[in-house]
C-alpha cells in the first residue's frame, strides 16, 4: 500500500469512527479507539458490500461503506457488552 493510500485510509477511519460513535449515541472511544473502529469498519463495510455485490466507487462510496461497516461493528460491540 502506498503512503498516500495509507494516510487516506487512516483519515477516513478516524472520521468514520467518530461519526459512527455520534450516530450510535455513544461517547466515542477516543482518538485511537475511533481510528480502530473506523478502520475495522471500513474493512467490514467493504466485505459486506462485496457480499451484496454492490460497487464502491470513489471517496464518497468508500466513506459510505466504511460508515456502514463501523455502525455494524458498534452494534455488535453493544450486543456483546450487554451480556
């Protein structure tokens, strides 16, 4: 992965992690936690979109897929915390 791609991935992960925390009414996980949630969410979102045969095009498509993946991840974390 090129340096520019890695930086873009991390920035998207940070923004998406923060946004997902706000949408799910959470307080967030701090800078590092939000970055991890966003990056793992981006991977999860790409996987889910692939399963559904949905194309991800451009920056907006990547943001949407990452946000959906991060929301799914936070939902799963909330289910685990309740037990």
